[in-house]
C-alpha cells in the first residue's frame, strides 16, 4: 500500500495549475477579494503620486533655515496654506514659507518641511527655531515607494486586505484573476437520504456532501453539487461522466471499498480515467482512489471544462472522507487554483499533546481534535469520545489532526510534542 508521503507526491504531481491564458477572468476591484492573481499587475501611477509633506508644519527652502536656532530663528513670510487634497498655487521664494499639513502636496520652490513643534507663529510670519537635519527633511518624494510601470503584484498572489489596498492605491480597478476551480461533488450509496428527507429504516443522512460543500466554498471553489447517486453502475456512470466533463476536480464519497456495490474504480477505468492511487496507508481513510482524466481523453460529448480533471474517490465514512480531503485534496486544489508552491500546504506544527495517544499498525494514523495557541505554544487536545471513523459527532471543533507514524507501535504521553496538521479554514 502507498505511504501517505508517496500518495501526497503523486497527487501533487497530477494536479496542474489552471492555465494563465485560458483560465483567466478580469474582475472589478472588490470582486477580486480572495481570488488568485493570474498575471503580473503594474500600475500607471508613481507612489507617492506627488511630493508631499510627512508632517504638519511649514514648507521652506532649506537654504533659508540651514543655520537657524532658538536664539537666531529664521523669520519667513507665510504665503499660502496647503491642506491635504489641495494643489499649491504659489511658488515659495527665498524668505517665504507655506503652511502645510500631513499628506499635502509640496509647493514649488520648497524642498524641506519643518515640523510645527519647532516653529513659532506670529501673524503672517513664522519663526523657525530649529535647523532641519538635512535638505528634503519630512518630504515624501513622488515615486519613492513605487515607480509606475514596474511590477506591483506577481501572479499567484491572493488578494486579501493588504493587496486590495495596493491595487486600490494604484487605481488598478480591473484585476486579472484565475477563474475559480470548479469542483463537482456527489455522494454514492443506496442508504443515503438528504437532511430534509424522512429517514426510513436502515437509511443514513448524507453528511459528506454538506461537509465538502463548506470546505470547498471556504477555499473559494465553485462547487457543482450533483446530489446522491445510487449504488448502480448506470447511475454512477452517468454522474461520473457529468462530473468529469464539467469540473477541474471531482470528489465522490463512498463506493471505493471492496464491497459488492463499490463500482467507482471500475467505471473510472471504463471511461478512460487513469487510476494512480487505489489505497493509501492512512487511518482513517484507506480506500482512496485517485484518477486523472486527460482533457482530450474525456469520453463525454460536450466538455465544459477545458483542463484535465482530477478525480478523488473518497471513502464513504464521513471522518475518513474529511481526513483524506484535508490531507490530499486541499493541497491539490490549492495548486490547481494558481497559488504559489509555498501556499499549497499541508501545514504542520509541533504541538503539545494533552492526552495519551497510541497507535499500532502499518497505517499513518490521524487523530482529530482541537489545535490552538497559548502564549506561543501550540496545544493539541484530541476529541473526547471514540476516534472511530464512523463517529462524526465528535468531529465538531476539529482544527488539527495529530499524526502518528506508521510504525509497529507509537505511544504518545500527555505533555509530549507531536506533529499536527492544521485544518482550520
Ligand atoms: P462506503 O465507502 O460506500 O462503503 O461507505 C462507508 C460508510 O460510510 C458506510 O457506513 C456508509 O453508510 C457511510 N457513508 C457513505 N457515504 C456517506 C455519506 N455521504 N454521508 C454519511 N455517511 C456516509
Ligand atoms: Mg457505499
């Protein structure tokens, strides 16, 4: 059976980023929130846009104030007042100054700002009491922070608050971003009903579709929900064809074990999918199928998606499905979305474990629980109750998965530090 590491590397190799030409859309500034930049962005304005004052004070000519002091102040005539947002009208001549406020444009002729605390005002005259350290003091120069035409943001950058500020400042109001990654999901199983349907004897509510919808939506994916699909070859085949032809990635749950009704793998192969993974040495989650449909090999009549399609046949058990998603699917989708390699994850931290943990066997074991920071130390509290892959009830509040290596026996004592996968959105 494949190790988790090996499976991770296979999945990441199969995942290919969206195309930086074909899979790009231009959106309005605010609509770019949370999106991934698809092309370098350059502004057409220098920043600062013009020379401006870094202080409330007086714009002066350095030569006029160079050698002044409290005993021997330079006395200048105030010829103009320049609040922020106004264009100065006068040129500051020798012997003159302009009252200026933080952010206001520097007047022609002045080269230095003296802060108001180092002056004394008498009518139209200003006494400069302290000589500025150097010419240009407290002047922010046009283009000092950014020169028009140079690269402002690079492809792969996510547009969050700081990047939004940068784009707005540069008046980049049309932003080239990758389209959202399209992910089709469906649940397989004759036992499944949706949460709003009456629960007949022997049935089970389909929680996977709901959990996956939230996870994918929080990642910024476009989620195509194909519902519950019966354990019949025909129904599954139809769903898989539809999913593969419309999406960049497909997540189905269930039907990938070795039971009599587990058809997914066979259908994937029949449809021309290349199966790369059939099982992974991970607990929970062993039956994981990963297949790839190359774009030109898709058997569907009308292809809506233009990229290759990565198919994840996840286990039906709700905990197994989520663990596989967090460990393998999320990094793959991040790569597909156009993010830079440093953002694919998964992210592990060393955390102090709050309970005794034991594992034995050939599978890497993931224990779900709460991961949180206290005074700079990561703490991990395993979920109380049964760590059984059919028990999804104690999954609530899961923010980390402790990793116990595949080894004959692993025994972790309370207080020991262990590796934990961060899984909060
Ligand atoms: P399977 O992988 O299809 O054999 O399913 C394994 C277990 O997970 C079975 O007990 C199923 O009833 C359960 N299961 C399968 N699909 C779902 C689902 N969508 N939501 C909740 N439980 C499920
Ligand atoms: Mg099933």
